[in-house]
C-alpha cells in the first residue's frame, strides 16, 4: 500500500510543481486562467506558493504520515476552491481542477490507509 501512496503522492507533487511554475513565471496559461476566474494577476504567486507547499508536504509526508494527510487535505481544499471559482465564472475549463482534486483525494486516502 505504501508504494501506491508514494507513487500517487509524487505524481501529485509533480503536477503541483508544474502548475506553480506557470504561476510564478506568469505564463500565458496562468494569466488566462487568472483573468477568467477573476483572481488578481499580481497575486498569482500566492497560488503558486500554496501549490509548492502542498507538494513539499506530500513528499515530506511520506516520512511522517500526519504531514502527508494534512498536505493532502490542503490540496483537496485548494482544488475544491479552484473548481468553485471556475464554475462561478462560467469557465468551461474546470475539468483539470477536478481531476487534480480527485488525485489529491486518492493521495489522502492512501496515506491514511498506509499510516
């Protein structure tokens, strides 16, 4: 069970780091999404920082399960907020946030089961 936990957690951490990179560099996609959902462009770094913190917590949480669970729950909440923001703004591109959020749910469940 721990191997599955590690694979899902590392996969999710990589997705979070990739997503945060676009926010820190103010890439075209990050700016487009920011404008669409109404998030201030000058605060994109905050979202990137939350994603990096989640990624770090997931990876470090492989050694200390409470941190992994807390980080996973934080990532689930982050992406729940993202889905809500996308849907409220009428953005048809909400599916990636749902998929990543579901991966985060799987990571939390696996981390709890392998504690």
